[in-house]
C-alpha cells in the first residue's frame, strides 16, 4: 500500500516538481534500497585538504563537507521511508481514526494528513533529479581540484576552482532541502508512534 500511495502522489505532483520519469527513468514502484543494501559512492580522503593556497583549501573543504552531507541526508531519508513502510503509520492512523469515530477521530485524521504530506514530500525530494550527482555529490570536482592544487598549474587550477564552486553552490541547497524534509517527517513519525500501539511483528502480517 505504501508504494501504491506514493505512486499516486507522484502522479499528482504539481508542475515544476521534477520526477525521475522526466530524465528518462521510470518512477520507482517501491522504495529505494534498504539502508545498508546500497551504499553511496565512497568519499575518498581523510577530510584534510591537499597543499595549496588557503582559498583553495577552503574550497576543497567545502566540497568535501557538502559531499558528506548529501550522503548523510539521503541515507536518513531512505531510512525514514523504510520505517514508514515497516511501521505502517499512515494505514494505522486511519484504522485508529475509524475505531475512535466521532469528534475523537478529527485530531487523528489531521495528523494522518500531515504525516501523509510529509512522507510524500520526503520521497519526492529523495527520488527527483538532483542538481548534482546524488550518490557522489561534489566528489569529482573535489578530486580534480585536489589534483590541480598538487600540480600548482594555473591553467588547471582555474577551471577546477570554477567546477568546485559551481558544485558546492548547487549541492548545498539540495542537501539542506533533504535534511529539512527528513526532519519534518521524523517529527511526525515520532508523533504518530506516540499515538499508536506497537505494530504487530512483521511475520504476523502480510506484506
């Protein structure tokens, strides 16, 4: 039910929201890989910039930092999406509202609607086209800049700086949007969890 619900919401995404299908990829029928099943691209290096000017080192560090942030924020969103499926908050809130009935159902349904909207927005933010590589972030511009810094050749440094600056400028808003979306969904998931009884064991219910 979770996948079907999200597919319906993606189909009704307002104009301007980019979907995977717009870049020649099918809309996922289910969720991304479970956390741990599909690891993001490695971010090489120890977080220490290579030798170079303070300005180049700061730019390299900014590219490194935003690349790590993308990895962390996307992993968090992926985890929340799988928790939504496993705990069935949307369905169980609807069931609880039906049992409560009358005026008591109102606050439960209101929470369900807020949770449903946050879940869909989080999913769309995760799977739509990102302005940078969603698994590697600014890793390649960072590596190119590092090579140019070590070489110390102006002809290599200037284009590498430009690419790194452009990537960082594009990546930061995307990572911040993903983090904000996940924080909102996490708050609503916690609110739903407090209201609901623990879900039955996975083996006791059909997928």
